[in-house]
């Protein structure tokens, strides 16, 4: 759950979806929730996760909404190196794959 929902119940913006994408990504890569332990700062991410994936996840889970990946819009997320140059998200969105 996005930190702002936990703190204030505020879920009225797209950045909540980007936070959820960070949680989903780590769950898919590790098989576990990043918040299974009481974490004050950032979630624990196993060392076997690539630096690019870790960067993607941590930027999506930033508490500061102005710094969270996606704060400048969806294009901000789509152009992160996590997706590499081989994945065309626009083609996938148009179901032309």
C-alpha cells in the first residue's frame, strides 16, 4: 500500500498506482512482499536483484511524491532503464505484439 494511503487515506492521484507497481515488481521478482518486516525507511531488496531493478523499485516506492518515479507522468516510468530498449510499451498498450 502506498505510504500516503497508510498515513492519511489519500488515494486520489496516479502516484498511488506507481507505488503499487513498485510493490508488484518486487513481489514478482522475489515472491515476497517488501513490507513483511517493520521497515521505517526503504524496503529490504535482496542482493540478487539487479541494480536497475532495485533503482526502479525504490524510485516507485519513494515517500516524497515529488521525487517518486512517475511524478512527471507515465512517460517518466516508461523510459526507466528497467524496461530496456527491447520493450516497446506503446505497442503492448495497443495490443500489437
